[in-house]
């Protein structure tokens, strides 16, 4: 994919992880369909059509979501939750190419935002620290934005360091419950007492299953997302839906 050097490039979320499953299901479905048509067998034809629908539907849903996506609206809500005085020191965890980071930076007055990511190219097409820095430069916010390499499971900052941690569409990337709890504990560690965690998430919902069928199970349930906060001592202040997406604002308790 080519990118213009003068325009920011924020990448496409892609499904490389799931491509083998899609290809296997699709090929299997096509083979059964060819067999069914040549043998004139009704039950096998029904099975073949079902397999093809189960493969094609989630793929079409995935493409449709990219046509319909409205990151402006999603990130606006995140910024509203994260930036109150404009002087905050903010960590954008799982910042990727810095779309969320530059959105936040544009609302700051004297604060600073630091983007941290492992820059996985499996999660985001063309993901790289250098390209994130270039995006901040193009957006004119490189003086208040810094990007670093770092893992959400071992955040490279001291305790009680940040006023706000933002995590925009990161949690589903962390594949086991155990690791997600570890990430939440790390977020709690680097947040100052009373600091906010502002997360953009796409919880499982009826609309998600309608769009992706079985692939909807890839998304995490809202109960699980709230339970993660509960288990790690966060107090949930706000849950706000925006179409299929949601912003959850929670607070690290003040010390007593
Ligand atoms: C869906 S992208 C979202 C990127 C960005 N927040 C945005 O809204 O455009 C998820 C990001 O999480 C990052 N990621 C996945 N696992 C991570 C980990 N263990 N630590 C830090 N970042 C991680 C990926 O590299 C990817 O950039």
C-alpha cells in the first residue's frame, strides 16, 4: 500500500490472524458446492451454501465496516473523556500509527501525550514507530507528542506517572484473560491516584453478530470489559455507546 508523504497514514486494521481460517472455510465450501452441483444432491448443496455464507458474510461485514467507519466520532468521545484541563500528561497505550494520539494532542494546551505500542504489523497495516512520528509531524503536534516502543503488559514508566491513560481499541488485541488482567494492573500502576482510564472498545453485541456472524466472538463482551475494571480496582464512571463502539471511562481510586 503506497502512502503520500505529505498526508498522515493511519493504516487499516486487518485480519491476517484469521485469514487461514477464512481461506480454509472458503475453499472447503467451494469444493462441497462443486461436488453438490455435479451430484445433484440437495442436502449437500444446502451444506455447501451454508459454508459459503459462513465464510463470505463475515468477510463482507468486515469490508462494510471499513466503508462505514467514522473514526472522527469515536475519537472525539475519547478526547472529551481524556482532556479536561488541557494540561494532562496522557499515555496513549496501543497507539499504533498515532491516530488517537494526534487527536488527543490537538485538544491539549500545555499537556503532553506519549504513545506506546509494540507496533505489530499484524494488527495494523504499515504499523511503525517511525511512521507514527511522521504522522505527528504532518499533523503539527510533534512538539507535544512522543512515541516509544513498549508492551502494555510491562509499561515502561514508573508508578503514579500519568494523569490519564487512553487505550483505543487495544483490549481485544490482548488474547487471554490473564494477560488482560495483567495489562489492567499495569495501567493502574502507571496512573496517579484519581487518574482516569479512557478506553475505546467494540463490545460484542447483537449488531456485531449481525455484521460478522461467528466472527463476533472475536470481540469481548461488555460484562468482561467491566469485570476487568472491577477486578483491578477501577471505578467505572461512564459507559457511552456510539454505534457499535463504546467509550468506557473509569477511575483509579484516590489513596485513603
Ligand atoms: C486496532 S490498533 C489501534 C491503534 C490506535 N489506538 C488507533 O486507535 O488507531 C491496536 C494496536 O494495539 C497494539 N498492540 C497489540 N498488542 C499490544 C501490546 N501487548 N502492547 C502494546 N500495544 C499492543 C497493536 O500494535 C496496534 O497498534
